[in-house]
């Protein structure tokens, strides 16, 4: 597992949260709008805001489903990698950071032992650096 793969997984999680919020906003938007009075002749077609919204919502749901599928696949792969780590503290740090999406602060409280945000982040980075040095 590389640092870049783990960063990409964090980005995927962040993107999923964003699109979930967008979907929630879309579902809450009112379909009732004031008519646009521009003075220009119309096309003669009556827009169907319900159909347009349903289509937009369906496309967004499709996108989210693909992202969630990829997230599950990556999560399984990362979890399998975490289980191969011999050091229980590093295992806890990696699990909390990537599977549970915890902040460095939350992880420092979780592992205890007077560890700070900085110290758990450094343990994490040092482990990944050593791992990449060993695989090179």
C-alpha cells in the first residue's frame, strides 16, 4: 500500500461526502419557481422541472453508487493490508485514519499514552516511509 493510494482513498471519501450533501440539497430544493419574465418570446415548449430534477437526481445517484462501490473495494483492500501490520499501535492508527476516517487529534486520544496529534502522524508517516523503502 502506498502513501498515494491512501491519499486517493481519503480524497474519494471526501468526494463522496460532498456529493451526498449535493444530493440532499437537490432533494430539498423547491420545484415551485417564479416565472421568468424577460420580455423575449419563448420556445413554445413548457419545461418539465419535475422530470429535469428527477433526471438530475438519478444521474447523481448513479455517480454516487459507482463511487460507493469503488470505496467498498478500496476499503476492503486497505483493511486487508492493515491486518498484515505487525505493530498493534500502527495497526490502530492506520485503521482509525483510513477505515474510520478519524482526525489525528481523535487518533491521539484513541491510542493514548501521552501521544499527540503530531506523534501519531509521525508514526504513521515513518511507517509508510519505511515500508516504501523496503519495497524499493
